[in-house]
C-alpha cells in the first residue's frame, strides 16, 4: 500500500553541528571579546593544516578578498581578471578598489576558469588574476601560475570552497600571493559567517592585519609583539568574533570526518551516474585531493536542467543551480563593455549546471535514492 506520508526531504546542504560547538560558544560568551584565544587557535590550526606561512582569521571570505586587493595596492584603472562563472564577491572586491573588472570564461562544460581565456585577456594594465577553485577542486594551477608569474601579475586564490582540499599535497589557497577560505553556513565547515586569509608573503599579512584592525597595529600588541598601538594605515574592522571562532574550533575538530564522508558521497554519485547520455560529471584532476564540497552535473540543455530539477523536487530532493555568468547580471551589465568579452561557456553553465545534495549527514540510501531518481529521469 502506498504510504500517505510525504517522502523525507533530502536537503541540498546540512551543516554538521553538535554539542561541542554549543559548549565552546558558551565558553566564548564568558569573555565576548573581539580578538582572543579562539581566533588565535583557529589561525594556528589553519597554519598547521594548510602549511601557509601566515593565516589571518577574517569576518568573511569576501572581506578577505577585499583586504588582499587593498594590500596589493590595486587602484583606479588597474585591471583584475576574475571568473565570469563566479560568485559576486570575487568580482565586487575589484570595484571596492576602483579597479577594472575583466571577466575570463570557464572551460567548456566545466566550471573551472579557462587559463587560455585568462591569458587572452591580459594587458599591460593587468595587476591580478583571481581564480575560484570550484567545489574544492583545483583550477589549472600550473598554467595559471606560469601565465601570471612570468608577467609579474599576482595570482589570488578564492578558495572559499576549499577547506582541507589540496593539489599535489599542497593546500589550495597557498599557491598564489594570497588566498581565502570561507566558513559561511553553506560551506563544509561553518561558523555562520567567517573566513580566513592565507599567504606566504609576510609583508602582505602584516598589512592585512593592520587593515582588519582599523588600520592600526593593535594585532601586534595583542600578540605581545608591541606594548602599545597606533593608527598606521587605511583600515576597517574585518575581525571575526570570538563567538564565531569558538564554533569554528569545534568545526575544525570534526573536519576530517566531514571531508571523508563528503568525498565518499561524491565518489558514490560519480560511480552511479556515469554513462548517462549527455550528462557531464565533474572530473578530479590528477594530483587533486578534494573535499567533496560540490557534486554538480551538466545537462545537455537548459530545458533538461529545469525538468530534472523539477523531477527531483517532486521526489523531495533539493538540487540547486549555481552561478550566473556575472557579466550578464544587473550589476555586470553596468560595467564597461570592454571588460566583459564573450563568455559562452559560463553562460552555458549558468543554464545547464545542477548541484546534487551533498553533506556529511547524507546516508548511502539517500544518495542511492538521488542516483536512482536521476537515472529514472534519463530512462
Ligand atoms: C567562490 C566564492 N567566493 C566567495 C564567497 C564568499 O564567502 P563569504 O560568504 O565567506 O564572504 C563564496 C560564498 O559562497 C563563494 O562561493
């Protein structure tokens, strides 16, 4: 007999949060300070995990990107190449510095930035290239580093998706001049809103530390490196709260379990969905150790994407689209035409990419139900 109760919804994302987060947050409330032991613990743990020479906790990855472009001295007229298939923060940080956004296209049926498109859009005014490691999988770092370093252009890594993901044993976010991680609620590890900035450039880190501290060297004083502080540069307040950092300490403790389970889910999808006609699955480049942040599929057409999303929704499965091509957004369309170029692959993905549910709390039977539902759609 058919059951009358609705099938339980399989959410696209569910954070893994337990009593440890609550306990540490309660202890942080006792001090409720801005800069404190939990921030220092997060920074030390991220240095250990990523191997970066320095890590600065930030109030968000967006604020990390803004800080990097400020510290790199990007100014009016400087061109910064960013992914057309990307998140608004990755481009908006350029406008904060009054720089000029130049979009680069992604690869065909693949959300990673196309190094050939990046190279084709470089000019004498290009000062930086920001890349996204989509889904915790590495962009083509060999070609991007070769194209940027030979011309003295800063490579900035938007590794917002990439906590605990690496390429040839080195953490994503540590290959370029600087990188950012995000701990927003939608990410593998979350403290609601939060981020971190990674760099091996100690001078850049010192400038950002001042920038996030209202332009002062108060950070040096709080770390015991100076006896007082003063106003030294432009600045703002991009420090994360101790409350958020306490939650993040607990999240980092469970990070390996979260990563391992998400990678299992990713592998289960890859295995079960292989060979469906016209369906393109994500590829894991050789040398990549990823974190299962996203499992996306690319449909042959936008109409099929709509139908598959609707079919899954009817079965209680939440599958979600992702980025728009940023040059086609209301804000992107106000930018000068020269910066936009043609980004046909990004436009195609905006129409045809769909993300399947992925998180550490998904059971094998739920993943199998999603796979069976996708396969049934193709029959
Ligand atoms: C690629 C990318 N960059 C930046 C961000 C912004 O991160 P945050 O919310 O920590 O500012 C996101 C958030 O989803 C993202 O996906």
